[in-house]
């Protein structure tokens, strides 16, 4: 069981738009360590397999639903110098992916990681009250309704699987499009943001 200074646990959620670059992973690692964040949920990792990656201060647990068969099919086509069709390429890449980063000082409290799918991963920590963190990445508004329904059903099932006496938190990117930005803000914010007073 790990102890947390002042009974305060820092957690955050980041849409990182790709974790394949080790330089980017190192920057996130340093940033989180600087702010003493024990648990970071990440979305849009673009890593196409379930895996654990270690950086200086964090263990990264990543979730994807790209199957080994999808990856090996593309690799085989490449080895045979055959062209890889767009459908095969997209199946092997999946543009989402989620993860949970656990600070190494907090690893003794980690009980389990459950990679639900490429949009949901869960971390369970032991403490006076058990802690459950869910990293979730919702489909964008323009996705097919069935994809969105599947996501919210899986999220609901995940929440229902957490014992009632535990503390749980969803750290997410729900892809909400609140208001379209003005051109003057192009270099400051993403395409959508929440304006003061809305």
C-alpha cells in the first residue's frame, strides 16, 4: 500500500494524440513528475497493442483492440512486397487507444489493470478505500450511432463492475464539441472549446 503526501492524490487526463514517439513519452513523464501526478489517463495513444512501457518515472499501461492477426496480416504483405490496402492498414492502426500512467512511487498500490478495449482501460489501487480510475475516449459526434452506443454500454458495464464501497473516477475525453472557435484563436486552442458564460 503506497502512501500519498497530505492524503492528496493528483490525477489528470490528457489527449496526447500519439504515444509512439519516445521523446513525447519522456516529456509527458517529466511533466507529470514535476506536478507530482500519481495517475495520468491518456487518450488517443495510437498504439496498436496492449502493452506496458516504462519511462523514467511512470509505468504506461496501454489498451487497444487491434488483434495480432490484423497486425501480422499487414506485416506479411509488407514482407512479400505487396501493397497494403487502405482497409487493412486502417484495421491494423486504429487511431484511438487509451492508457493509464502510474507513477513508480504509487506502483505498490496497484492491484490490477484491465484493458477493456481501445477506448476504455481501468486501474484498481488498494488503499484505506480502494481507488478505481477509468481512462475513457468517446467516439466523436460524427461517428455511427451504434459505435457510440457500444462505447457507452461498455463504459456502463465497466462502472457496474466496480464494488460499491470503492471510490472511482472517470478521467476522459468525451469529444464534446461545445462551440466553434473564432479564427483569432487558431494558434491557442483546438477546434472546439467552451466559451465563458456558456
